[in-house]
C-alpha cells in the first residue's frame, strides 16, 4: 500500500504523471472521492474511469512519482509558495465549475478570498496610451468598490490592471504561464513583488517551468475561471485576449469590451467582441451593474460625470484641455485646432504638464493625464 506524508504529495504524484490531464484526474477524484484511494484501487477499478489509458493506469499503480512529488513540495516551500489542491477548502469556488480545472495550484502571497467578486481584465501587451489609461482607471474603480482584479502579469494592459488595483488598495491575482518561481517578463519583477504583499500569484505549472508559448492559452482559462466576468480593454483581431474571452464564454462568464478608435488596430478585437454581443463598457460601474454587484460606496454616483483634473482651469488652458483627448495628438494639430500661435501653445502645454493635467509623449504628442 502506498504511503503518503500528506495529501499534497498524493495530488502532485498524480498531477505529474505524463498523459494524465486535469479532466481525467477530476473524473478519478469524483469516482473515488479521496485522492489516496486512487492509489489503492486495482487496475480494473481504474480502467472504469472514462478516458484513462492503460499506460497511465499502470503509472498510478507503480507509484514511482512519490519522491518527485515530495521534491516538488520542498521546492515550492523554498520559493515561499504553497500547494493548493482541488479538495483544499481554500481552493477558489469558481474554478471548481470548470470541466478542466487545475487540480493543483501553486500559490504565493495571500489566500484568494472565496467571497470576493473577481473581474478579469486583459488586453494587448503593446497597448496605446488610451488602453493603459483605461485599464488602470477601470481597475482602480473596481478596487474602490470592493471587487478584485485578475490578470496575467504580462506587459501592457495586464500590468496596468494589476497596478491600478493595487493603487486603490484592492486585491489582485496574477496568473502565470510559467512556474510560480519564474518571473516573466523580467521587467515586471517589482510588480510581482508588490502583488505578493497585497494579493496573490498562482500557477498550475511545475516549479521552474519556462515561458513556453503553449502555456499561455492554458493559463488564460484560469484567468477567466477565477472571474465572474472578463473585460477586454484593448486587443487586435487575433490575440490571446480574445482566446481568454472565448474561454470565458465557454465557462458561462460575462464578457465586456472597451471601445476604441475605429482607426486603431489595437481596438479591432474589442470592436469585434462588441459586434458578437459583448457588453460595451466605459467604466467599472458598467461591469458591476451587469454582475448585480452591490457597491461599497456611500451615496449615489453619477456615471456620466467626467473626470476633471485637479485645480481650476480657465482661458487658454481649458481650451487646450478640451482639444487634447485620450488619444495622442501632435502639438501642431493642437495649435491648428485652437487657431493659436505654436509658441504660445508650447508655453501653456509646458505649464499644464508641470501641473499634471497633460502628458507629453515622444514626438511632441500630448494626452490628458
């Protein structure tokens, strides 16, 4: 009879068997109702589980992965991670609904609150300034209203979503396409560390797993699976974000999309989603209303009220602010639209930049802050 130091070892021993996927492993667990009972079953009992191949059944009976599983637990503990299994009471409830949930998760940081509403925010790794601003703004508002944010800790929209949530003191979950001890991309290491302080990072991949392309679609189903709804901020027509949206639809989650410029290829994917029936959103309230979410704010909110910069603006400054929008505009175009002298415009824009109402981008392009 196979002996286990704890049930995590038994789960990992099964999880690490080549050819035994999440779907069949879930069926095994539902058949025997106890992970250790799987190892105590005979060959004919195992073969009664739909989809289990003879070779995999033989590996279960062999029990040769116990030592490897124990090493994996020790490696996780050295990295500051815990092993969360499908039968663990802290396992996220929504993930249990999936037909192929990750039966083992590696977790760092805080426990994922089982009662908290989580919203997935995903999008382009190479977004426009508009996309970054939208992701951060929506994430901040979700956090202020008590919702958490789930994303993939990638460059671009993912990073902006995590950062915005943290700025408002919210709980955010980063789902990795690598081992939990592998920070990818390396430029997000500081963000990774910040999330560990106030949120959680999870991965279903073994320790040390490199960022292989095939891992990320697998990772995406966990982003959508943890979330009650998924919002795509900015995405090209063919992108990983649309894969996440498709997975969310299969999982019976709500799909949201932020509209953009008709001239921007980065918004072609979100516009396509809207045409297919995704809910067009402009702010966090649009998401939360669809999820029947009770906000934590006191008093009514005016969703049509525009966000205004701090301090009063009048005269030329107000005129320029109204010309400058969320999409970059060249200083020459600003001067032409306002019918003003270019030198005067440059001086006023410098003052506005110092006041934090506008931002200068490369190429003398300006956007609102």
